[in-house]
C-alpha cells in the first residue's frame, strides 16, 4: 500500500521526497492536509453557508463538582500561558484540552528580552526558569529585500532587540503544564487532556457553559465551567461561527523546518549564529505571491527556517504547495548539503479586522455569553510581523487581569467579554502597511513592485532611526512617529500615492484613516490618564473603583479595560524611554508625550 507521501509525489515531488525522511512525516502530512481542508471549509463556502452551530444556548443537567471548572481552555498551545497565570496568580481551577498533544507547537517562538520579561512580571516564571527557556540571543536582526530591477536604491535594516531571543517553545509549554498540574484550587486538581476534540458548547445563562468533547477512544465527555476560552487557532469553529465564516481579513501561510547540519559562518548560504534574519526576500514575486524567508538559529546547531507570504484571507492558499516550493528553493537560499531535518513547522497565521469603520456598529466579535476567543482564534496579532507569540506575551498581563475582574464580578455576558481583547491600535494601522506586501497579478503590477516598496519603507525607517524602527516592529510605535513615517514616505517615493490607490480599496483607505485617528485618540487618552493616575491610585479612588465593580460589574470591567490599555501603553513608553533622548526643544519634548500604541 502506498504511503501518503508516495501518493503526493507526482503533485508535490520536493515535499514528498523531504517528508519521506522526516520523523513522523506521515503524521505531519495528514495534519497539513487537515489544516488545508479546515481552512477551505471555513473561508471558501460562500456567504450563504449554513455554519455548524458549535455554540448553542440550552439547559443541561448539573455536573458533579469534579467536572466543574472556573475556566476551560479549548486548544493547548499559547493557552497554556494564560491558564498557568490564571490558576497560579488568581486561584482559578482550569481544564486545558487539545485534539492533539497539549503543549505541542508547530512553530518555534522568537521575541525580545524586554517583551519576554512580561512573563516575570505576571509571576509565571522565575528568573532562572526564564533563562532556561532561552535557546539563543542574537546581536543583530536583518531585514533585506531583493533589489534586482527595483527603481530605488536598496536599503536594509539591522534591528537590535527585535525577535532576537529564540525561545524553546516546548520547554516553556512544559513548564506551564507543570505549574498548572501543581495547583489544586479548592482542593480539586486542574486537568490537562491530550487527544481530546471539541464538539460543542452549551451556554446556560445562569450556570455557565457545558463543553462536550470526544477523547482518543471516541468516548464522549462533558465538563462545565464559568467561562470557555477558545484557543483553537486559525481554523477554530467557534471563531468561524462568531464571524459568519469570515473571521480574518489577512493570512500568512507559513512553512519551514527545524534542522541541523547547516554550514556556519558569515558567507552567503551559511548561518551566522549571531544574526536572526527577520524578513528576507531572494527573488521577485511569482504567480501573485511574494515569498519571504526567516532564519533563526536555535539551541546548539539547530536552525529554524521559514518561508511564507502575505495573502487576503479569501484567496486560495495551500500549505502542501508552499512546502513543495520551500524544499525546492531552500538550497538556493542556504547551503543544505549536510542538513538533517528534525521537524517541520507550519500553519496559517491570521490577522483579523482590527478596526471598525465609522458606519459599522461594532468591531470584530470575540465572544458569546461565557465564551471568549483568544490568540489566533481572535487574530489580533500584528498584520506586519504575524508573530502570535509576541502579541500574546505583550498582551498577557492585560488579558489575564481583565479575565480575573470579569470572573470576580460575574461580568461574563457577550458584550462584557468583548471588552477583553488584545491591543488593537497599532495592529490596526499596520494592516494597511501589510497590504503592500501582498503581490498583485503580473498583468496589473510589476513582479519587483513589492520588493521596491519594502526597500522604500526600509529606507524611511532607517532615516527615522533605530528607536522608531524597533517600536514599529514591536507594535509599539507612537502616533507621532507613525505620522512621521507616513509623511516622510511620499517625500522619498512620490509613487506611493498612486500605489496606495491601487493597493487599498476605498473601504480600506477609510478604515486606515479611522485607525490612525483612533491611535491618536489612544495617545491623547494616555496623556490624560497619566495626569489622573495618582488620583485613581489614592484611597478615595480605590474605594470608588471597588464600589463601581460591585454595583455595576459591566462598568467596572469597562473601566478596568481602559486602565489596562493605558498601563500597556505605559510599559511600552517605559521600554522606549530607557534609550538615550537628546533635548531638542519644546516641540520635540511635546512630541514625546505621544506614547506608543
């Protein structure tokens, strides 16, 4: 009988040859096909599709205490960070399940040390544990785009402190699982279930939710909780139902490998252990796709290399085809003569509709009563870097604090839970930028256009300086600096006006302007917040806040959401202010009041 890889040989010869020697290659091929199918079913069924109702409202029998939890987490990847914090810091009883192995991840994680410190601040890791999950730290991060045929001078960026720490993802998730299992809130253990598939969720307005699952032996089980967190990723059936089958606007199909045996050094084709290649292109766009590489050295002689492209969520994307191209093109990018593949990495990394237009009543929906989407299921990471781990860590203190407030005040209705979401201000304005990274058909755009545009942005960011550049790549750029970026680009590249009109639709243009205004409003709000913060922290202020939480739970949660948003801005400002800032007069000083988003 033919193996699955053998069946794929004629259509994907490079993929089939590589996976034939990869550990558990057959399993990964089936998961790739499963992801492809889930993506197609979710996004290409048309506006009239009858979506599976996986969240329903119905009464259920009372479950025994051993099967009742404060929070149930569907999906066992980044959810583990949230679950570990909620049980250790806030004493919640949690259940985490995954249809595969809880804690198994299909992508390595990179972040900066400053951002990673959030895991210390929320009490998830000790300093020793934090150091133990760091595999490698780079001195430089390279951003370079192919310069053949472009009509502007080539410009590359060298980033300091951006995606420069390689994290051992499996070790971090293992630590989180250990911490979850060590806790016994109210004398009952937390629970972690592997190979357990979500079936449906029954919402009972006065009794929380009942979650139906199937285990590896096809046995059905039901568990109850006050809150269900949907962390089932980009193909989550809950996210699909919440947003009528269109939960995302942009997507970044990503494939790659973790491997050993690359040649080390600084010459072309070799791996420099001190450099992370953040965004690199080696050719022009082909077939409407601009392929982009990432390379991150990891532990020992291991290296993670990714290939991806940016796309509209409604366009056809195929991980199998992209993997075939990866193995075909990799030898022209890096020396692979002695490479041994340890594991493949892959997935669809989404970005959602991060901002509401003026005529829209509400932004992207994240919640039902007692049900909330987080992580890739919510798709609020940056549409520029598509780094789900970085976004999750940047927002983890904000999200867990608000979850604790919601559970403490029983503010678990859909409109209340919709207040608990990742920072939106900077990702929203970055969405317009990411549109320029999507290649158009050759009949409407030159194949070198994306590379030319990205070289222009590199040049403008270089002129604005490393402080602005780093903030831009970390979703922390200030309203003032983002405005400088926008105004400086057409001065250097007048063609950007015509290009913007052909790249952004009228709706997207209005959405971008709206997002820019909202970023400015957040910045102005922070100036006010910094003024009144001492009053809020005073005894009368704390007393008033506690009274509001008890008497008006939704208002209390709304106030907490605003406060946590401002505190997140403050942390970004604090990180940036550690750099050297010269005094340049009152105008520059006043500009410094506008904080990072």
